[in-house]
C-alpha cells in the first residue's frame, strides 16, 4: 500500500562521488596558488616601476633649481628607492655637471628585478631591468 515516491527512486546514492571533492581540490588548488603568487609578483614589479618613475622625477626636480648639483639629484633619487627598500637601483644625471646655462636636466633610474627586490622569488621577471628617465627644463635665473 505504501510505495516509494517516484522522485526518490531516481536519486543516486552518494557513494560514487566520495572522492570527487578531493580530486577537484587537487586540480583547483595549484591553479589558485599560481594566480595568487603571480598576482603578488606582478604587484611588486608594478610598485618598483612606479617608484622608479617617481625617483627619476624627484631627482630631476632637485636638479632644475638654480645652484643644484648632479650629486644632489642622484641622492634624491636613491633616497626614494631606499625608502621603498629597493636594492641595486642606480640614478644617472645628464649632464653630469649642472651649470648656470644648462637648459634641462635628465635623470635616468635603473632598477634590476632580483630576489632582493621581491616578496617572493621572482619567476616571471627575474633578470629584467626597469629603466625610466625624466627630463625637466631648468628654472630661469634673473
């Protein structure tokens, strides 16, 4: 008299899917880790790039005022790199001697991508170098 409802007869037991979650996790977790660490590395390289641009700009700004020297420009740029804990970066000022008749100052900042400049060991950008330069016209003296 009491029979099983038709919708119950169609359901499967859970036994065949016992290891499915483990297999799905084993496939998805490495991909998740790859994207996580790649995101961290890309973020750090982008931060280094932006810092190099800012360092070149600050170095050039220091050199456009009357009485500035090339060493002051280099110091301003390297101080900014040191503030963000970037090691191995260098700044080069053109012209090497800033005189009263110098029309513009160019500061070139070079930063290597090494394991010292990364949160994790860089895989995608290892051995690359970020180079950026900024040229500003000197202020006129009256």
